[in-house]
C-alpha cells in the first residue's frame, strides 16, 4: 500500500527513513539469535533500542507532516496516510515487544545481578541470588567488572557535564560583566551628550540675544542717520526755517548777494 500513497517529498523522505530503520531492526534481531556472548547481546540490544527511538521520532515527524498537509489533501489521501502511520506504529510496537522478550530470556539479567538497592523487592533479590548461584566465578567477576566500568563511565560523564556547566557559567559571567561595563559606558556617554545639548542650548540663546541687541542698535543708528538726512534735506530746501537749528559742522547756506554799481565820472566803482 505504501507504494500507492500520494506523499510530498518531505513525507517520502521520512517514510523511507522509517522503512530503512525497520529493515535494520529486522536484521538486527535475526543476528541476535546467533550471538552467544551476553556482552555482545547486550550491545546489540542497545543498538536496536537506539533504532527504535529513532523510529519513534520519525513517526512523530511523519504525523506532524500529515497534519500540516491535511487541509490540502483529499480525504481519501489523508485516510491512506493515517492508515500507513498506524501500520508503522504497530510494527514498531512489535519490535518493542520483541526487545522485551529478549531482555527477559537472554543474558541481560546478569547485568542486574547487583541491583539490590532499597527499591528492590525481596523476590527480586532472591532471584538474583539464585541466578548468582548458577553462575561461575569468572562470570561473576566479569559481571562485576562490567558494572564497575559502567559506573565509572557514568561518573566520568557526570564530571564532564559538571565541567561544561562550570565553563558555561564562567563564560556567562564574563559576558554579563562585559555587558554591564558597556551599559555603564553608554550611560556616561548619554550624560555627556545631555550636558553638551544643554550647553549648546544656552549658547544658542546667548547668540540669539546678541543678535537681537545688534539688530536694535543697527535700527537705532539707522533712525539717527535718517533723522540727520531729513534735517539736512529740510535745511537745504527751506534755509530760512528758524525752527531747525544748524547742524554743527555744516556750513550755513550761501545767501543771495546783489551787485551795486556806482558810477562817478568816468570811473565806475562796483560795490557789494
């Protein structure tokens, strides 16, 4: 049925990856039957468990893509895609059940030999004791060494996580310190700019007052010059006007003169 499905390129890619993982799971469980060593069986089961997790993630992504395309696909196409999704979920569940069966029947119980803490029940502890009694000394040593190795690896991973956390915290602190200093410089720059703006406003006001004063002085001088010019014009036009005083430094106008001729005998005398 999957070959007749109408899917977008994204859905086809996800569907192909799911099918590839299913084929890998089938081959992996077939190889598991041929493995006799418990350590190799456990490693094989861990790899298969990782495949199952990847299938689960891809099926969720497949479901999201179906919902995104639901409004653009015909109802029959949506039904086929949902049926395919349910089929893949059932197939994945079958592999999950198969894994549980192998976990119960194969040698993974030996890995739980020392799991007798406060949360373990008495029947489980007794079963572990009975299992330990059936194991050889070498198997017990191997199981204990493997458990210790796994514990050491978990401790090393925890140390790495703590170290990485400390590094991230240190880098974050340095970054915050730098940002705080930068904010302080920005605030100081803003204060300087505000002070400069105030000084510039005061300077503009002073310049405005000086310009207004200069304009008043120029207007006053202009009026004085206009008045002097008006007096000169009036004095020239009407020199006999006694209401207008002579301007200092300005010579009075030349008055009309008459020539008088006095004749006496032959000689003529000209008088002013």
